């Protein structure tokens, strides 16, 4: 799944975020028939937003859609989703969450599984490296983003 | 708590949302020392946003804050929070969630309680009436907002 267009788009978004001086986490929402509905990256720094995590930005950038658009959808994200993003995936009933890595941060994977979602963790080296660098260089920003 | 400034602000926001032709749900985030950090209402119609539920809008309008700003905070909302908004309250570690009513919709109250939040349900008549009218007049919009 490292080669899925959705995952490649999510990693690209994370890099965009890093390039903008932000939190390097990206996401892509992909419909069951493989169409990328929306992509996004964390916008805490860029927009001063506490809610535009990567997954939320991907949902927002997908626009206002009927419930049917999310049926069977996959949320690709470079990092294990926090409680907010986990809840958003549950609300919109995405079928599957594909996660770049969960070594840097373990989010709501257990809740996702309990709510019937398919959770795939890729343990992707590039995602781990991006987060490791970021957490080393900007620990205050990272702590702020996960409300520590 | 029906007389708390935070709750009054949340109801006012819900009315603003209704006046704009939107989903009539409002919220206010109040710090432990009683300062209103931000208010907001559902913006699905107004901004075509799937993520700006009332509680999310209140968080967004509070701006980028350190974790300490949320310590001991209360989220007032006119309706029981959906899974996304529940997750956001957990992420930001608000202490208490005060809910106008949960007859129209029961959200993630159990999860909030399991995560140590104080949950207060006011069963407020005005909130119930607003939602009942809305759900009767615009059932498609309501279903879309909760992804049915």
C-alpha cells in the first residue's frame, strides 16, 4: 500500500507541510472506486488552526458531500490519527484507515478497530524519518499540536 | 447551568446558524476562569464545510493556543457532540462538556465519560425545540451533517 496513489499523495502533503515550516503530517481521502476526494496537511502554523490536522484538512478539502461519498472510502494518513481525527473518520464512516507509521505517536487505532474500521499500519520509513526530525527540531510545536 | 454565559453564548450561536439557513447548533469554549475563548456554530451550509460543526468552530475561533489554555475548560454545546467533536474535546483535554440536549441526537457521551470528562445534560427546552423544528423542516440537511 506504500504505492497506493492515496498514500503517495498523503506523503507529498506531509512534505508540503514541512516545506511551509508546519507540522509534517499529510492525508488523503480516497473513495471506494479509487478517486482522490481531497488531500491536506496540518495547518496549525500556516493558518493558526487547532482543528486542521491533516485528516481534517483532507475532509475539509473534499468539500460538502453526501454520506454515500464516504462509503467504502479510505483515509490515508502519514501518522496514526489523534482522537479528533479518529472521531472524524468514525463520524463519516470511512471504511479503512491506512497509516504511515505509529512509532512517533499512537493515536486512536484501538477505537477505530472497535468501531469496525480496517486499520493498516505501513511502518513507512520516510514517514518515521519526517516525524523524528520534526519532533527533534520543534518539540514545542509538536507538543502544542497534540495538546501536551 | 442554563444561565452560564457560555451556555447562553452557545444558544445564541445556534440561533445565528438558524438565521443563516444553516444547521442550528452552537457552542462556546470557556476557560477554567470563566473567560469565553471562542464561540461558533455549524457551518456546513455557510462554508460548505464538513468539519465545522459547532464545537469545532468554537475551537477554531479560539485560535492557536497552548495546551494549558484548555486545562479545566468547559465546552458548552446545544446538542450532544458527534464522534468528531467528542474526539476533539478529548484531544484538547477539556474538563467538562455541558450539553443543551441529547433527545434529538445522542453523541459520544459515553466515550467522554470513559475518558474522564464531566458530562452535564441540561435537557434545555429551547435547544430541543430548535432541533425538532430543523429536523422536521430540513431532514436531508440534518442527515447529511451526521453522515446518515
